[in-house]
């Protein structure tokens, strides 16, 4: 059992090191609300080659970068003038973050 755990840990560390060495990035994308009540496809690339995502603090840093990118994408077209606007932006952000996190493999 210990050898399986050790191999698993080495595998995760190797993946994280490979990602760092390759200038890893994830595209945060969303159908962002626009000012006319519709949506527009937007995306931002978030770099994380400088992070070891196997490390808890670095994973939190990546999650923060993803959240900031999603916030910029989803609120860029409209102001938050109403509860409906806030709801649309919140849904957009949640979906964009969840998709990016699943691509990267963060828990």
C-alpha cells in the first residue's frame, strides 16, 4: 500500500513539474452576458507554469487567477445595474471557473 501511495505522489509531482517546465496554461472561457441581454463568447488564457499545482498554496494561487479571469470576462460587457445582471454575471463566473478547474484537474 505504501509503495502505491509513493508512486502516486511521484506521479502527481512529475505532472506538476512537467506543467511548470512547459509553460502550462488554461483557457478560461464563457458565454458572457452583454448589454443587450444576449451573450458573447469570451476567453482569457491563464498561465500557471510558474506554479506547482501539487502544492496547496500554489493551487490556491491558480484558483485565484482563474477567478479573476472569470470575473473580468463575465462582467466586462455589462454593469451590475440590477439583481438580474448580478445573477447573470454570477452564473457566468461559476460556470467559467468550474470548467477551467476541471480542465486543470484542481480539486
